[in-house]
């Protein structure tokens, strides 16, 4: 069993996704040093897009209620 650092939780991903990320990480001009760095950035970007979308939806609903 793999030990996970305190304050962290393990995440399982399909082998095909990991393989694709590895090819990106291993490219000559890659900005990523490992699969974990790539995954963390991708997840952060997705969360930011979702939160931005929620904020836009809230503004839209406030405008509709105003009109």
C-alpha cells in the first residue's frame, strides 16, 4: 500500500490518460516536470473555469431579476 503525505489524498486515473500525460511531460520543450504537476495544473484550470462560469451565471440571474 502506498503512503500518501499528510494533507493529501491519492487519485487514481486510467492508464491511458497517464500514458498521454507522460508523452506530453517527456516532450523536449515541456513546461511540466512530471505527471503530478501536469494533473494539478489541469485540475486547477478546470476549477477556475467552472467557478468563472458560476460567477457569470449569477450575474446573469441578477440581471434577469432586475429587468
